[in-house]
């Protein structure tokens, strides 16, 4: 084996070792990230479950009729907001249409 081939083989072996070490570092990093993400997801799930339990308790404490009235009031409020937004948008579009007609 000549010196050049020997140097090439040694260089390749070093490069492969460097890449293998980097792969191991990335595996450790990925494992750590997965654990952090899993903990975050578990926390979010626990928060959602607690919220669902609170909601269930609120419904039970207020009674279904009181809860239905509360939801009805929220729907009415959202409907009014939607109607207001629709009227504003309609007025805006009609105003722009009239402006465009005048510009033509």
C-alpha cells in the first residue's frame, strides 16, 4: 500500500469516526427534545383535562338550564358582533364600489 492510499484510508476513517460521533450527539439531542416535547404535551393535556373537569363541575353546579342560558347569551352576543361586522363590511364594500364607479 502506498503512502497516499494509506493517508486516504486514514482520512476516511477519521471522517467516518467524526460523522459517527456527530450522529450520536444528534441522537442524544433528539432524545432530549422528545422528552421535553412529551412533558409539554402532557402538561397541556393535564390542563385541558382540568378545564373539562371545571366545566363539568360548573354545569353541574349551575344546572343544565342555567348553563344553557349562559351559552344562549354568549351566542346572542356573538350574533350581534357578527351582524355588526357584516353591516360594517357591507357598508365598506358598497362605499368602495361607489368610489370605483365614480373613478371609472
